C-alpha cells in the first residue's frame, strides 16, 4: 500500500510524544528494561461475547438446558461440547464446539480460563447491588463505557490512559522503536503519557510515495532537509522529529520476516500473523525486552441470530489463537508471550426471544501461553440461576446478568505483574486494586 504525504503524517502521529523526545532514530538494544523478554497480546472481542455458551457446565447441564432450551434457539447440545475438567472446579465443563483448536492447548496446560470477570469499583455482593448503597461502575451494560473500563481499569468515569499504556509508561520508554503496537486501530488500551503505540494495518506495507525509483534518493534527501527547517519553532520541530522517526520505523517494518506457521486468512488470523512476524523481527533485529500488542475481533453484539454468528466468530478466535501459539513456539518465545482476551461484557443467560441475548456483566476469559498455569479455572463459575445469588436481576423477569467475582483490575494486574510491572507501581496503574483481597490471581 502507498500513502499520500498527508496520510503518512497522520499515521506517523501515532508515535506521539515518545517520538518527540528523540532527535534521531537509531535502533538500540532495550535490554536495560527489567530482565528478560516478555510480551503481552490482547485480543478484544468487541460487542460482548456470550460466555454462557462459550463454556457450558456438563455435570450440571440441566441448569443450563432449563433456560437455554432447544426452543430458545441458543441451546448447545451436550454431546457436541468439548470436554474440559478444571481441577479447581471439581466438575466437568465443555468448550463451545467451534473452539476445537483450543482444546489441545487446554490439555497441554497452555490455556486457562478466568471466570466471571468484570469492571468493579469495589467488591460487591448481590445484596449490596440490590440495596443501592455500594459503588458500581458508571453506565453498566453500555458498550462504549464498558469497552473503556475493560481497557483502562477505571470504572468511575473516563480515563485519558489505558492500563496497557500506563504499564508501558512505568517500564523503560527509552527504546527508539515503540514497545506498543496496535494492529486494530488506535485504542484506549494503549493510550499513555510518555509511551506511544505505532498503529499498523496487517498485510499492508508501510511505504511513502516518491521515495523509490530514479529520483527516490534525491527526494528523500530533500525531504530530510525540509525537516531541518524552522526547528526553532517548537511545534514545527516536534512535527519534524515525529515524522523522521516514523520514516525510520517504516524502513524497519518494510519487510517483515516470513513464518512457517500457517495462519487462517481471517481478520484475527491476519492480525495475529502480523504480531507473530513482529515478535520474530524483535528477536532478529529490534532487541526490545518488552512488547505489548492489541488485536481485536468484532461482531459479538448478538441480539439476534446468535447461534450461527457466535459459532463463526469463536471458530475464528480459536483457530487464530492456536496458530499464534504454534508461531510463538516456532520463534522460540512461547514462554515469554502471554495472550489474553477482553470483551465489553458477557450476555444475559436468559434469551431475549430473538434467538439472541442482551447486555450483561461478568464473563469468562482465556489466557494462553507457555508461562500460563493452564488446564484450570481461576475464580468461581457463576450459579446458573436467574434471580439467583449471582444475578443482578430479581423476580420473574430476571435475565441472569452475573455480578463479577473478579475485577478487571485483578485480572489485568496479574498479567502486568508477569510482564514486569513492579509491586510498587501496581496501584498507580490499577487504582482500585487495593480494594480487592487478591492482587495476583496466579494464572501466569
């Protein structure tokens, strides 16, 4: 893909303040960051994935079937579920049949499930929620608000920074290639004060019109000369330095190394393939000790037609994640890369009458990688009873919107601690973490 100068400058602006602090770009080894190499890969499932059909109880299938009967159009038959037996739960569950690619990773203990996670201001029981005296996240069940809260770990209002960005800020930001990369557009997750992400489009070359061919070198020299003009003006100097850094980043990214692992040609498959190529590029060229990536898959807002829509999306998720796990093993960084899912919220246990479900709260999430203490559940699977002990709703119209028993802060802080965030920085990044009993859930 070729870019106009205007478009290129707009893209280069994603480098932001991190680029402004550098006079010249030069690849440096960033191993001065806290020891070893670690990478986090976030997969955001936009729209709100239905956790109740993602992981289904097998031993207590009757409770599930009583609500999601065949008549609702949302029933997953027991005999097609992919059996998993988490030791901590003491019972058998089943993965959605579209997640067949993930079942072997569970067996290899490379995949864990964190149960009933959601945004919280503080721990809250059903009685406290119904009594109305406890703090709850603002605008519960709203797509935009809950997406923001999952990505920022701030549930009391808007936040200018995300928990990924704040974590990056507290690591060494002197590396001249961005440690944060988003392959799914700019996002609150990577918003930071000092560190800045670079935004890439999978499969599209990062090039600039006019810098190749017979006159390419002379044009490049002229352009570099222009960047040196009026540097006494702060805004001009800052824009020039950002553009110069973007040009150098583009050179580094002009040819990503190939992989033997075959990825599915899907939206998420293409994103994770690019992330894997960047992991390999880091091993061969960049030498960063920390990398953080943001990917996404949309379409999970299944108010209708859920059975077929979710089956297709979960197939894409499972196949892409399994391919990415294989690629990390090919590259030799399986123990150093942890992949995890986020989503707006889960969905109501009770169907809505349109072969779909509506917005809910707590849901289940996958964590994958060689460092994961896999093959188990972390946290408590909810009691599948509308108007029951885990439901926000009461009475005959109760829909089964599970009150989270694990906060996003705890989930994210566990990942960030493994990534290298020091204990002294945890509560600066996760401002409500001290309100919860456990800061590290131990799944990685």
